[in-house]
C-alpha cells in the first residue's frame, strides 16, 4: 500500500494516475484549488478502492501555504511514498508577450511554484531516505519555440532543477522522475489546432507514468515517440530553427 501526495490532483493526468493507484488500495492526500472538484475526485477514488482520501485546498502559487500543506499531509499519511506534482496552466503566448504581469504569473504557475514545492518536499524525502518524487514538466521545455516560449522557459527551469535535485536525492535513496508529456487531450488543450495523430489520452499517459515510477525512470517522454521527436528538434541548427514556425 502506497501513500500518495498529489498536487494539482484535479488535473486530467493526475486523476488518471490516481485511479490506477486507487485500484491498488493506496492512501491519498489530494491538493488543488477547487474544493468541489476535489470532493468529486475523493468520491471517485474511494469508489475505486482507495484506502483513504484526504483533501486539502491550496493555490500552489501561495508559497506561504506550502509548509502547512506538507505538515497536514504528514499528519494524515505519516510518510509520503510517492509525490506527484501535476499542477500548471497553458498560457496564451501572445498575451504574455504584451503583459509583463501575466508573463510572470504564468511563469510562477508553471515554474517557480513547482520549484518552491520541490525544495520543501526534497527535504522531507531526504529525511525519510526513501520514496519517489514525480514531476510533470513538458516536452516544451526541451527547446524554446516561438509559439510558447514563456511556457517552455518555465518547464525548462523545472526540468533543469529536477536534474540537479535527482542527483542530490539519489545519494540518500530517493528517486525523482521528470515526466515530459507531449500533446494530451485535456481541458487545457481543448480548442488548440493539434495534430490528432500526436494527441494522447490522459489514461494512456497515466499508465506510462505509473510504470515509469515503478521502473525508477529518470526522464520519461510520454507517449514514447516524443523522445525521438524532441531529439530531432533539439538537433535542428539555430540558423534553421529561428526561421521555423513551431
């Protein structure tokens, strides 16, 4: 039986992962902003076999609320076996280009808030000397594309932070997996002109995440073909890349 903390627990990918763990009889501490959706998620997971589900209302951008959330989680679970960080937004790049406040808010949503949480959680996992931190980043962080470079920059910061933190935690028996999804059919991507052949379902992504955690994968591209796609994109020379409309 695993004890699972999920931040951003009402997101489509997080919910799909939680359903897999619920069928295994796991205990949950779920964190999100929307109490109504959290209650719905709690009922859903309980019906699917979760041993216990505790919910906690928190905006991840409220950095001062992070320590109390972790304390509450430990009071409920006593130890964290898996922590999945799954919150985030998909900003409008054009708006970010024109409004500094929006740009900084979106960078915090997708980057700074994740780093702040990981800093506190890493210390807890270091004290435990066991467990897995699972962090949802994005393929967008592999290279800054003109269509979403604010979002990509935030995810690049997360991925780089995770790489260093992984090396630190490895030495005390803690694993960190950086998860890099491509296009996923979620409310965040509704209405976007995405190529249908490259869009995955949350359930498909969740299966690969749960399997990646079990295998102690370091960096997980999901679906797997994104590893090849991003390898090609990273290899495009800058003189060519800056002329592309990506």
